[in-house]
C-alpha cells in the first residue's frame, strides 16, 4: 500500500520530539530546517539529505538511498515540546519496573573502576554491539527475508549534543523484543551474541561466516563509565511493538515500557541515548567522537557516520561605494563588474568516518606496494615509505592475519630499545582495535621498532577485551610474528640494493644485538643479520657468513677484539701475530657488541675467541721451540712476577707478539679490558661487583724483543739492580695502557716515564755541546788598522 505525505506532514514528522530528549532535564538540540519533499518523492535517487540544511550530499561507497522511514529512524530532529501530550495520542502505558538479577551496586563499581582501564573504550564497546546487531540481522535474513523487509541501510550513526552532553548511537540491526531486553540488559554478563553463536554452532549451517564481536555481555554496561543515565529504544522485526529500556548508574533497578509516541518510532534497530556525567561531557564533542571512532572502530565492516559541522565557500555580492559607482558612470567605456567576496557557509551533515578498509583482509597478491605504503603512512602517521613489509595469514592451531613493516628510520627523540612497552603493534580482534600498549606479550622488546597490525578472531581476552591473557595461543602467535619479522629483515639483507640494509643496520642494529642477549631461541636467525668491521674490512661492515667464507683452511675459530674504536683496535699489540699470519679479526666497537658475541658463543660450529684473553691458540705451536724458550726465561718470568706482586696473576711467554715487548691479557672467565672500562663508566655501577668481576691479569712477554733480552741478562747478572726493577714497573704500566686498561695512578705513571726519559737523555745534548766548543781554536784579539795618508816624494813636513 502506497502512502502519500504532504509537505506539512513531513515537516511536522521531522520536527517531532524524540522521547529521549523529553526525559532529559537539559535543553534539547534544535534543528530548524526541514527536509525537502523531494527527499521523499525520489525513490531511485542515490542521494540522501541532511536534516539540518535540507541540502543534498553524494554518498560514498557505503551509502544508499534513505527513505522517510530511515530519516525518522535517524532521529534527525530533537526538538522538545510540551504539547506532545496534546497531539491526540492515547496516554502511554505505565513503565514496568524490574530488579537486576545481580547485586548491581557492587558489580557496577567493578565494571567502572576495575574492568575497563580507559573510559574512552565505552564507544568501542557500544559500536561493537551495534555491529553485532547488524551482523546478526544479515545472517538471519538469509533464511528469513522478512526480517529485512524495511528498506533501511545497514549502518551505524552517531550524533552528539555537546551543549547538553548527550550522545546518540543508532544502528539498523536486529533490535530486541521485550523479553530480550529483560534477558540481555537485565542480567549483567548475559550475552545475546554468545547465545546466538552457540545456537549457530549447534545448527547444521555452522559453516556460514558468523564473525560477531561481543561475547561477554558487559560491553553495554561500559556506557555507565561516562553516563548518569542510559535510554535504549529498540524495535525488533519479530515484534510489532517498540520498547524503551531506561536505567541509571548505581541503581538497583531499571524500567521497560512500550513506545507509543509515533513520532519516536523507528522501523528497525536500536537507538542508545547517553546522558553524560558532568565531568565526561567532553566526549560529546563531534571531533572527539570522530577521533575515537577512527582509533577503535576504523575497520568495522559496516559504515559508521558521525554528525559533523561542515562549510561551503561561496561568493556573494558586495554593495558598491557610491563614490566609485559615480566615477564608473562617468566613464562609459569601462565595463561594470559587480564586486564579490568569499564567505564560508556552515552547515551540519553526516560524514562517513571509517573510510579506510582493512588491507590485511585482502589477498596479498591483489595488493600493490603503493597500497601497502599508503596504509602504513596513514595508520602510523609516517611520512616516508617503509623499508619492507610482510602480509601473511596464519592458519592451523591459531588463525590470525597480520601486516608488518620495517620503518626506514628510527623514531626521533626517544629510544625504544630501553622501553619494554611499545605502541607499534596494533592488536585487533574481529577488526575492532583492542590495544597498542603491550609489555612483550606479542613482540619482544628488541623488535620494538617493527610496526604493524595483528587481527585475530579467537584471541583469548578478558571480559573487557583490553588485557591480553598469557596463554598458549599468545605464545604461538608471538613465535610466528617473530619468525615472519626475521624473514622480512633477511629479505632486506639479501636485496640487490645494499644501501637498504646499511640504512636498516644504522638505525636498528643495536636492537638485533640486544636480541642476541635476550632471545636464545632465535640465535640462528639473528646471527646472519649481524654486521661488524674487521681487520681486513675497516671501511665496510661484513657479515659472519662473509667472515666464515674468508677463513683459512686451518683456522678453527672466529677471532674478535673489543675496543672503543676501529683505530684503537687496529693499533693494539694483540693483533701483531694474527696479522702476520693473515688471520681476520672482528672489531667489536659498539659497547653492546662484546656481550652479544659472548651470548652467541658460536656460529656454524665455529667458536668465538677473544684474542685479548689468555691461552690464545693460533694453531702453529712448536713444542720443541717453546720448551727451549720456557727453560731460558722461566726464572726471569718468576723474577718479574715477584716484582709485580698481586698486580698480575702470572707471567708467561707470549705467542701473540712480534714487535711489542709485552702485553697484559685477561683471564678466561673475567671481564676483558674493554668490558672493565665500560663497567667503570657506569654511573650507578656497583663497586663490589666491579672488584669481583675483574679478570685475572696475565703478563705476557716477547722473548725475542731486545728489552726482554736485556732484562733477562740483568736478572742473571744483578737481579737487585734498581734500574732493572724500575724498567719492569714501567713495562707493566706501558702494557696496561696499550692493552686497553686504565692505570690506577696516572700521575705515578707519568713520574716513571719522566724518570726514564731523564736517564735516557741525561747529558746527551749537553755533552755534545761541550765537545763542539772544545774542538774550536781560541779567538785572537782584533786590532784596529792605522790609516796613513800618502805624501809626495821630496816634500818636507
């Protein structure tokens, strides 16, 4: 049956009050412009109309025609009137009062203060419930088309009144009957979605997609986080009547009544009206609502519209100045032009808020690199493209979809390597944002630079969907995410463009080294990604694979040396014999390098060996020669040990020196010189630990060096010679510095050097000067010549 509406009836219907604002004590919203009649008469138009301006706007891909019923359903006008009871409608039946089936005063306190850690999640929970209602309707209408006979779009619309602190959330979903209101909203923790899913699984049609969001039954009560009173007006297609549920915070009862006012009727669905608390009225700002929707519900599968203020720039005519008009009239040749100015005309209209589609739900083969990069920039507010991305779906024990990215640069101004809680991984459950604040549950700390989204349908959450519970499923997810991340980084390292991995290593190399320390399970994946300078590659870093390929046939170990810089490592005496044998040595110049290598212990069955520690085996031992040398210098070593006392643990013959007289090496199980230097530099270091972890120092001497041979002769001729003993002290101090240790008393060392310099140069130049003076002949006295004037011959004076 067709119904015709006159212009007056349409305007009157749209100006009619909404019941929820009649209840409020605050002033209502008033929108004065009615919808044009053309909005009703055009059946095939793809445009819809604002209830404020009467203007028309093109829809996006989610939009379709909204008929009169839908306009009424949206509740575009909220003008309150005291004459509503005079409209001739019969008086509404009295509301029935119900008691909650739980001790609500305590349970509400639990929900508000304990269950949810952040107030703003109330909107996420209510939108999720609305999405469930739409999903349920779409599922049931497949077998029962009568449920969706009303031509109403499947969408969610949110309207706010910031002046009075009111938020209205409307969905066109399945709605509820009176009994369902009592069952679902009268019993806390009773979930209609959970019951529906259970029924679906038990049915024969369980193979159909039934991906509903809310299954806990407390999501609705999150509205009381910010509201003093909540009014629910709902209409189920299974019932001819519309019912209104009304409850207040901290109340032990609620009311349900039938909606009899035709001006407040909706064709189908649910309309929630939240009357915000005084301190929470800031949530009623349109911009705040839009921001929350984009953060938490950006990827909900149904369109979400928010009521936003917009502006159109127009040119309007400006009255001319009388004097200028008179001059223009005098000159007829000048063409008259009307003066205009630009003004912005403000109006209110619906705006689609969740425009970005979840890229992870698409087939990776159908997504281009540009689309991945655009999603990355928009989701994580980045300005540059990522170095790499990984899009994958995991099935089996755990099912989830994910898109991961490696950024092109590290964050400015902060170092995530010291922060266990990162905000780079955004967790979604059924496309609803849950959290980005984790403490290592989904990603280890050393991979905190990786950004991405993870969406799971069966992730174990608590009832508030905010706190991730430790479980076997979470551990499996973590392993697979980490594995995919390593594959992505390995892809960068194998890229033809070497500059990409150089950029990556410069920004995030320390993170991987930290992973060697913290994650023993992934050593095999981490080690190939490490890069170091070496004695044969001081300008370009090499990988461990490249080092192993360049190893000598007889070489059994991977040699390394820790220092504060490449130049320091290059000039250390530890390298002398290894360089002669053309053995490559890794330079560990980053403070974390030494600990990372020690955590790895080995790579491809090759042990890491620190060349600055005792018992270095270069694979060229000559037992007969060592035996002869040891017999010759054994007593000399004991003499030197007696002089140095507790400063060294032992004095022995060195097999690593060629040009230096001596070196000071560390014990096998203590700190190296580099590590000792770093630990001393710690501002909060424990001095007792420092003394305990100090490695035993071994003084190694080079028996082929002239200084050591002279000391050997001094020991045999006069072991108590003061000059020889002072030479031993100076040798130890010099070895202390050249080996990377810090002298305990630098001033005393300087005094010894000055003393030895005085002995070495004493009289050298002064003796030469005196000898040169003695060899020169004595100088004679200089006589002044007498000048005689010439005289002519025969003259007389």
